C-alpha cells in the first residue's frame, strides 16, 4: 500500500540532505513537491492545503539537531502531521456493555462487506468474544450462502439462518434475539448494498438501525476508489451517523488518497484495514504505523504482532534451545517456512522492515512465494531420518526426493546448500552470544 506516494516522498526528502538549517526557500521547494505528490495520490485538495500550511509553519526556521539531518527533521514533522491527519490514535470498537452488541456493516455493492464481516468476526474471536454472523442481504444472489461458507471455514463463530424470511429488518431483529438466547456477545450484521446510493437502500438501513440500535455502524469502503469512497462515506454519515470506517483492498491501493482524507473530511476514524483476500488479511488501523509505512520507515510493531500471533512462546523457546545446541533440523526449517507464509506475503513482510525499501539493490526484487512452496514440498518428500540428519542424503536419495516433490536434483542441492549455510551462521551467532534473546521476541525466523 502507498507505494507511489512513498517513493515520491522519499525522493523529495533526499534532496534536503546536507543543508545546515531549514529556511523558507528549501522548505517551500520541498513542500511544493509534497503538495503535488499528495494531490497525485488523490488526497482531498482541502486536506492537502491545510496539511502543507501546517507543515510549513512547523518546519520553517527550526534549528536542525546535531544528531539528525534537515531531511530527517522534515520527515519527522511530516510524520507527526500524517498521524494527526489520520486521527492520532487507533480507534477501537465500542461495545457499551450490551449483549449481544450489534455491529452494522454498511456500504455500496462490491466494496467487500461480506468478506469484511467474516474478517471482523475473526478479529473479535481473537479478542475472546463470542461472535454471531448475520446476513441481511436478501437481494444479491447467494449473499447469505457466501457468508455461511466463509463463516464455516473460519470456525468458532455462530451463523444465523434466515430460512424463508425475506424481510431484512425482521431478519436482523430475529438474529439479535437468537444471538442473545445463545449467549453471543457480538452480532456482526452484513447489510445489502447497491451500485450507488438510493433512497430505498438508505430507508432500509435506517429501519434496521431504529429496531436493533447498533452499538456501532461501520462504513465499508473500497480504498482503490479514492475520493469517491470519501464522498460516499460522507453521505452515509449524514443519513445514518456512522461510527467509523473499514477500508478494504488497501494492499492494491498504491496512492492512499482515501486513507489520508477520510478522518479530516468526515470526522470519522478508520478503524480497520483489509490488506488482502485471505480471512486473516485484516489489521487494526494505527495512524502512527500507517504514517511510518507511508514514509518508508517500515512497521516493525505490526511485524512483531504477526510473529507473536503465529508462534507461541513455548515453540519459540524450544526452537531457541535447538539452535543453541546446533540441532536445527530440516524439519524445524520447514516449520519456520510455514510460519513465515502464515504471516502473509513475503513482499508485505519485507515492507514492514525499516529501511528495506530504501536499499537500491533490493528495491525491485519481488520475493518468489513459489520458492517457499517448493521448499516445503521438498522437505515433506524426505523421510524423517533425512529431515533429522541431512548428511545422509546422497545422490540416490536426492533423485527420489526430487521425483516425490516434483522438483529437480538441482533444486534439492540448492536447498541443502542454503540450509547448511544457515546452520553455520546460527552456530557462529550462538558462539558469539548473538542468540541470547532469540526466544523472547517470538520471531519465526
């Protein structure tokens, strides 16, 4: 996300390097380019104007600290202003003590409401809340079936069945009552959308709101529609009074106009962002982390959280002991590759590492996810004895493994060479005391 904007801003700030003091001339030149970059990113023009004026006032005439460059100081000012622009702090869902707490998802057709409902349910279950999924979309063919299928894949969530009922309002009333009877704490309600705002749709949503009194109404918007998403969110807010926004398809939005405009234009926070098609590709929106990503600073906190969600403390400590004793086997290697894959795409993981995008040699490198799949297939085709002691894998065994995994002997050779080099590196790190805190961070690599 934000790739285009990040690249342009990085180029602008690099030009400020080497200057001893920020004066009107060099700040004005930089901000002119920042202004163009934000407008090209489809950020609301009034938001851009206010943003530039605020940064100008903060930057001009400031002494540059000994420890940083003028470019870094401007980046810090822009970073802080971006954080303010997106709301300052993350905004969580309010439940207000009601059981079940109904949460209405609203938005236009095609914005990803149904998938988002399941993603939100997964998030709430992860917070320890008993969650109930409800589809009130009686118009789109198979909408209810889609929610049921996705919900069953998720597991651990209740799913309401409307039967022959075709009245969206009655469906919502009955679903909330059913959720209450069965002890659910949250009811996530997926409402119907249209291709554009119309009176019938909004009237239906208002009637649902009036009878179930939702604790939150969340507007689901497609980030890739830019200012259209902001304008539609404003209309929904005027009519329904939304409590926040969920931005979907953020992984495909290289510009970021909607993310940077929504809070300033409609006064409602972005609470979550969808960053992929998978059910787990869903994140709480932290303005500070988002600003860091925009400015190419990475997002190490989200990376740590993904790692912690993937690897438990016990597994991490067991892995640490194996590495210390030089007992890291191919079986362990395979498990760590699987852990990395479960954290998301390699491209997204690498972008969270501070400074990674600024390394020229790596800038245009796209990690090959297929190589990870191939690695797992190769190791799975080995016997347990071979996985525990790679040194017994001779020429004949390599041919057999290649045949079983659908790869070549050369692929096997490359994997074993990489694994051998990794073991040597781990041995050296252990000898130097470099693995001292390996288990504490719970990183799966």
